[in-house]
C-alpha cells in the first residue's frame, strides 16, 4: 500500500494536546489473527484501514466465512491473507487452539514486514486514539515524535444488552455499555515501534510486548473490546470454539483464564443498568488524567500511607504527654466560656474578658510550642530508633559472621582430632603387629641358638675323638714305617687291614666335614662362627681335606 490515511500529528504538549502536524507519515501494520469472527471482522478491518493502518491477516482455520469478509480488502489495505490453520482441508475445529504458535508467528512478521510500527491486534476489538480529533495513525506518530516506542491500552469490555445483533450491524452502535477489563487484562502494551532487537510476545501471553530500551507512552490508548455479540455466539465461542480447544500446556502456564468463571447455561445478555454507558469524551478525559505516571505515583502514595500508619503508631507513644497539654487547654477553654457568658450578662467586664482572652491565646501559643517540641522529640526518637536498628543489624551481622567462623574452626579441629585418632589407631595396630613379629623372630632365634649350641658340643666332641684317632693313626703309621724295613713281610700282611681302617676314618672325616660345611652355609655368620673356627683349625692341622 502506498497511500496512508495520516492525520494531523506532532509532539505531545501540555494537557495532552497535539502540536502542529508533520509532513512525513509512518507505516503502521496491524498483525491480526482470527478464528470464526465473520460477524465482526469486516467492520474491524474497514475501521483499521480508515484509521490509516494496514492489516496482515492470519486465518486460524475459520469455517464461518471469515476469510470471505476480509478478501475484498486485499490490495486496498490488507497486505496478505495467510492460511495459518492446519493446512488444506483441515478446519480449526479439528485442532487445538495454540496461542503461542500465533504469537511466535507475529514476532516473525514484526521482523519480516517493512513497517514503522506494529499492533498485536485481535479480531473483535477497535483501538482508538486518546485524542478524539486524531486518527489512530496520527496519534501513534505523535507518540513517535515525542520519543516513545511503545503504547499501552485501556480495555473496555462491551457486553450485549439485547439479543438482536446481526452481522450487517456495526457492533459499536449495537452495544454501548461496558465494564473495565479484569485484572489479567490490565497490562496491554501491544503496539511498538520497529526495533532491531527481538520483540517478545510469548512470555506474557501476548499482553506485554517487551524489548530492550522500551519507553512506554504514559497516556493509554483506548481499546473497545466486543468478545460476545449474542447468546448463541457466546455459547458457541466459549463452550465449543475456545474452552474445548485450549491447549492444556498453555492453560498450565496461566493463560486462557477469561472464561473460567462462566458456568454452563450462562446468560450472556447483560442488564444495561449493571454496566456503564460509553461516553467517548469522558473516557478519553479519564485516559489523560489517569495515565500510567499517575498510577505509579498513586502506588507510591499507598506505600507512603503504610509508612504513615507506622508513624501514627509511634505517635501514640507520646499521647500521654499530649494529654496533659490537652487538659490545660480544656481548662483554659472552660474559663473562656465562663468569661464569655459573664460578658454577655455584664458588658462592664469586657476589658477583663479581653485580658483573659489574651491569656488564653498565650496558653494556646504555649501549647503550640509544646506540641512543636514534642514533634521534634518524636523526630529525634524516630532517628534514634533507626540508628538503633542499623546498629543492631550490624551487630547481628558481625555475630553471624563470628558464629560462622567459630563453627568452621570447630569443624576443622574436630576433623583434625578424628584424623589424629585414626592415625593413632593405625600406629597402635602396626606396633602390635611388629611386636608379634619380633616376639616370633626372637623365639625362633632362641631355638636356633640352642640347636646351634648343641651342635657345637657334638662337633667339638667328634673333633676331639677324631683328633685322638688321627694322632693314634699317625703314630701307628710312623711305627709301621720304622718297622717297615725290618718287618716288610708282616706289614704287607697287615696293609690291607690298615688301609681299610684309614679309608673308614677318611669317610668319617669326610662326613663330619660335609656336616660342618652344611651347617656353616645354612646358618648366620655370627651363630656359625665357632664351627667355622673349628673347621679352619682342623684344616690347618691337616686333618681335613680342602673344600
């Protein structure tokens, strides 16, 4: 679309008026999704186009001729009709109502379409400027020129007060009584300026378009909402097309609560006396007077009222002191009343009465000064309480810190004690084991020593016996050698016997030598030292063969 219906625009001035218009228009696109809204969608789309707003239409599988109502506007304000249902041949009645899917598609369109501002729009609502003489686009351009990039809306829900609405009627003229939106519809930041950052609609279920560096215009725009248009429409929409198709996962997130309080057999036709008749001037004045900044200030005032209530309780603590002053004032007032009565009866006492009145005024001044002193004392007392609370907080924080440090130190020392006890137990066990091994080895050494001593005694006896025999044999041998020359014949006859005895003796010596050698090789060097000495001594004497 190349032509835009742009009205007078300009920055915001005092009192909510608009400054002179600019020459440059802006492109505003409404991202409008609908399901079975044929009786009202044509009026809504026509109104948006008249206001200078282009429409990108998402059809969510409508079966009642909704698309046919929008089709004549394609190319004349409607950019495109996108089939956003379940596909060809699949109606919305056969699939769940997935609101998150619609919101994410609108987020994508806000990035893809070449618009300056975007509106997250529904099929049964009319969005209007807070200034009656300005179109919606002109008002949005004024907000843009004032330096803001987001707009909030005030929701008015218009309910049917009769059951005669027809699709050829303008719903705004048929139903003129409304009530304010409920608490879950209070936040309606659904119009924003194009931004390079991603705009998030999903997080709040489409109620609050959020993005970095958002600046919301303080004056809300008007949103006229017509969710139900007749008894039959209400029963079909609420019980068949909405509640029965809401996605359970989205319900678990707190979405789709607007129809929770509607029972079966509900009468959707409302009594006009229970509603407010729409007065556009009054409503717009309210939007300007009760804007977002005022609401913020009112919330702050409520918080301050709570603080004042606390101060009032503290003030009661000084009431006893003030009661004394009140008694004095009451006494003076009683005297004043008596003197005025006397003046009425006796005009001659007028001067005295004036003097008494002067004294009363002095007393009142004194009372005021006393009240001022009490107020100063009260201020000092409040400051002292604040200082005491801060000191107490610091002391408690230090105590908590020291307690934590002591707890950690105690835990560390307990851990060291446990580790020490465990190490001591391990040392005790190791000492016990080593003591047992040493006792076992000592017993073995004692037994070995006894055996070695016994063996030493046997070896010594055998060595003495063998030495004696050896000496006797040598002596006999020498004798035989001397007698050999004279008795060769006798020696020859005895040679065999002597040789046998020598061989037996050598075998005996050889056996003893073997036993000594084995004993020397199988025992420690210290224990076999006596045996080695005997062995070496016998070898020196020539009684043992070389080993």
